[in-house]
C-alpha cells in the first residue's frame, strides 16, 4: 500500500512536470494567445499587486500609530489613517526623486543638445584615428562626410516622424493612467477590508474544497505571502544600498550629477539585476554632456559596482530574505526574463523561492520532516 501511494505521488509529479514543461516550451504562444483575454483583468491584477505592497506599508504604520491604544477613535481610524499615511509616504518619495532628477535632467538635455555636434565630430575623428589598424574601416568612415550638425538634424527629423503616432501614444498613456487609478482604488478597498474578505473566502473555500487539501492550500499561500513580502522588502533595501553606493562613489571620484544619477540607479534597481544598467545608460548620457572620458569611466565604475551588487549584495540581501540560494536567484531571473520580460524578471525570484521552499519540505518529508499544515 505504501509503495502504491509512493508510485501515485511520483506519477502525479511526472504529470505536473510534463504540464509545466509543455507550457514553458510554448510560453510565447501561450502568452500571446491569452494576452487579449488577460488585458481585461489587468486593472484587477494590478490592484492586487498594489494592495499587497500597500499592505506591507500599512502593517508598518499600524505598528507605529498607537499600537497599544484602546481609544475607540484610534481603533476605528487606525486602518484608514495608516492607508493614508502609506500613500502619502509613496507620494513623498516619488516627489523627492522627481524634484531631484527632473530639473537636472532638463538642464543636462539642453547642454547635451548644444554639445552634441562637437561630441559627434570629436568621437568620429578619434574613431578614424583608431581605425587605421583595420583595413577598409577607415576608408568607410572617411567616406561618410556627415558633420555633427548634420547628424543632429537627422536625429531631429527622425524624431519629428514619431509625432505622427503621438495620438496613439497619448491614448496609451491615458489608458495606463486610468488602469492605475482603478487599481489604486481597488487596492484601498482590498486593504481596508482585508479581514472581511479573508473570512468570506475562507467560508467559500471550506464549502467547495475538502479540509485536507484546504490546509495544504493555506500552507502554500502562507509561504507565498511571507516570501513575496520578504522579497519586496529586500528589493527595496537592495535598491537603497545600490543607489547610495553609486552616489557615494560618484561623489568621491568627482563625477558630475552624483546625487541625481545615484537616485535614478537606485530607482531602476527595483528591477532585479538588470535595472541598474538601465539607470547606468541614463547616467552615461548625463555625464557625456560634461566629459566623454568621465562618461566612459562611469561605465567602468558602474560595471564593477554592478558585479559586486549582483554577486555579493543581491544574493545576500534579496536571496537571503526569501530563503533562496544565490544560484537559484540568478537562474530564476534568467528564466523569468526569457518568458515574460521585465515583469518575469521582477516576479521570478519570489515565485522560485516559494516553489523552492515547498519542494524542500516535500523532499525532506521522507527524512522525517513532514509538510507543515496551517492549523485552523
């Protein structure tokens, strides 16, 4: 009987592995065919994501806002005030970043536009000098008689062609804003009535799901909840560390726009591993308005910093916070990015960590470590 039960479990695992493998191999087609259907539920999904992140901040504020008070007004107003404080905290952080980055960005773009012809001509002449060792390349470069002014005129002409689709861009922006507003409102309702929603779903699940399986479902959900919460907290801490190190390093080595670039790198670092490179591209063009040499030195500096962050800081801070070994953090990001782009990169780590913990419990079950079940 025991062997039969074991073979049944192995058969179930084999079937599940086959289904997952089939979906993985055809992920692009599967996602493409379901994208139009899923777009209807996008605000709902986004609202749940915002609610999850908002709930973390609300829980922190509830520990600060008179946690031991028995006052009726405090008890009744605690949730609403903590939700308001959480949104105000997010808005304040975004405002500070906006005020720090945007004025410097406008100034830098103005300087970059003025200096672009000079930078282009200088880069072209240096490239021609260095290309003398490569037969044929120097001749092709010399045959191109574009000056920097002609190059920027061509860029502006290309940019003017993009204005033909300006209405489509505006429409997409308004759709995005509308979806975000609806999602934010939904998240407030979810967080504000989380206990009531929890009781309602609990009653529903108990009616349609056998108690034995319901306990395991609750256990998996508990792991997923703690893992995702730890991931978002760890990712936020990691972004602060990287942004601070970048700004400090730029300041020490005398790079321009140290605070602004550090803020952008920290903000984009919320995207696991590759986000810092996105911020680095921004920093490169900003520093290029001051010095082409410093711009290339900045790339070297950021590459070294990113290697330290990717191999030491990120696996320790984020990997440790979700209980996932560093090698699986990197593997999950590669797979998630290949399947679903930036969204896959962002959510692949907590999903992989949840699966890792569940499989670890299952594998250790034969060694006397039983799958813990949440008690009602």
